[in-house]
């Protein structure tokens, strides 16, 4: 399966470069490449919020894909409510609680690539933590990078009018 996906990516990359030259007046954006970097922050009684943002001059597409929230060493058996502050489709700021962690019953929560566009702020709304938030900062270069909105769907990239779906392996 991985060899087939690699071959499809190579084909689309070559096809996009050939078509970007203006064959028959048709222009297709340059191929999308993606860099992925590990992301992590910790919220506690001392640091109750953390804001993830990117430079405004950056023309790349940025996505923060959260994978896990977990209580770490030193956490008390109390409710720790973690809230995400981001912008909705109308560009209005909204705050949404995403987890309520307690050491004795739910010390961690898998978010399965919960995707957010920066800027995004994480707040420890109640409790004293410490709570570790982990994920990946994904940067799309050379075009627009669109992801499937459903975390159980195969990861999909959209390049102009061409679509390529890649299945991700879960271990």
C-alpha cells in the first residue's frame, strides 16, 4: 500500500509540474509539500495558558494536529478542564472545552489528530495540572493543503482539481 501511495504522489507531482507550464492554457498550482514537526506544551497552576501562533507574513498553510492530552507526574486527583480558544468559520473567537481529565478515572485522552488552524490558545480552565498537550505542527508549502475533517477518514490532500487519498497506519 505504501509503494502505491508513493507512486501516486510521484505521478501527481510530475503531472502538476508539467501542467503548471500552461499546456493548453490550463494552469495548475505547484505541487504541495508538507513538513511536520512535533508539538508539545504543558499547562499547570503556574502556566495556565499557552498560545500557538505563526508569523502573519508566512504564506504557508499551517495546521496543528493534536494527538493526546495527559496528566503528568505531580498531578492531583482533581478535575482538570482543558479549553481550546480558536476562531470559527466566521472568524469569531470561540472557547470550547475539549477534555476533563482526572487522575483516578481518565488521566489521558487520545484526540486522534484533532486539527486546528493557528492561532489557537490552550487554557487550563480548572484544576492545577500538570497537563501535557502533544501533537504535530504541519506546514503545507507550495499550494493549499486541505485535510479530511473527520479523524477516522483517510488523510487526504487536495491539489487543485486533483485528489489523492493516503491511508495512515495505526499501531
